[in-house]
């Protein structure tokens, strides 16, 4: 495994990004570096079996090159194992472009105004994506995303737990553009076809329904108790 992690002491937010498209990732990185505040650091995870591995340009960011992991596994691995205990975590993919200067400061300020617990998010065309999640939620639950998820329905999961604790905070002045075929902002490719295909959607729906029936109330109650302590 190849790892480059250099996190300054003043870091408040770790942004986690998984990638399978080096040609898309470079635009995500460029927009991130030109809009972030100095207390945010980007960590990119790339699979070591990626056939385009040699084309990644990761000199300006922290990165991990390791065994294949799903988006959910990458996010949980970095936030819980590699870089735990940070105040805030955000998560994007290689099809996001940061448009708003100091987006991270604005999202964190919204959370801090609500007591430092919850999820803040900017402009969205559907469910919240490109979100900021307070680290105390990750620490309390033991995961960023419910581990059984693969890709689909993770936005529903975050919506439910943060609505459940009354801390889902819309910050519409922040715009992190999701350049996705579903919004007519990108051409589809094999990666989208697999991750957004009917089979994966059904798998995600089944896992989400299982979580709703078995674990959602447990997760929300854990967070409510932790917020009161």
C-alpha cells in the first residue's frame, strides 16, 4: 500500500474522495484546492488495481493507494481507522466541482451554530450530496456510512439520521456541483452504469429498508443520548 498523509495541526475537516477516473479527478482536486480554507485537507483513495493508476496526479494532495474498496468502505476506513477523531468530515467523488470560495468554512459555521452536531450541505438537486458531517456522529456510531451499504442509498441514510436528531442543516449559499449523468452534466460510462444500474439500486434499496427496520432507531437514539451527555 502506498500512502502519503501530511495533515497540519490546524486541520478541522478531512475531505474523503474515492476515484476511478483520473481525468475527472484532476478537476475535482483543482477546484478543491482553489476554494478550501486552510483548515481542510483532501485525502484521495485510489485502488491499486485501477488500470489507469499511472495517470493519477496526486502530488498536491494526501492519498492512499491500496486494495479495492467500495465508496462506503473507503469513507469508513479513512474516517474511522486512518484519520479518526477529527471535528468534521466531508465526502465527495471524482464527479464533484467546488464552486463556492470557503465552502468548508460556511458548512462548518452552520454546524457550529447548531451546537457542533449534524450534517450541513449546500445547493442540491435531490438528496444532499457533498456534505459536511460532524466527527462526533462518526465516533458515536462507529461509522460514517452504515457498513452494509455499497454505493446507493447512502444519502438517504445520512438524511435520516441527521433529520432524526434535528441537525440536517441546509446552507444554500454553498455550491458543490455534482457533475453526474443523472443531472445531464456528464456522459455516462461503465463506472456509472455499474454503480447506478438497476441491480445496484435494488441492492441499495434492500439494505436501506433493512437498516430502517432494524437499526435506524438505534442509531438515532445513540446520537440523541450522546448529544445530551
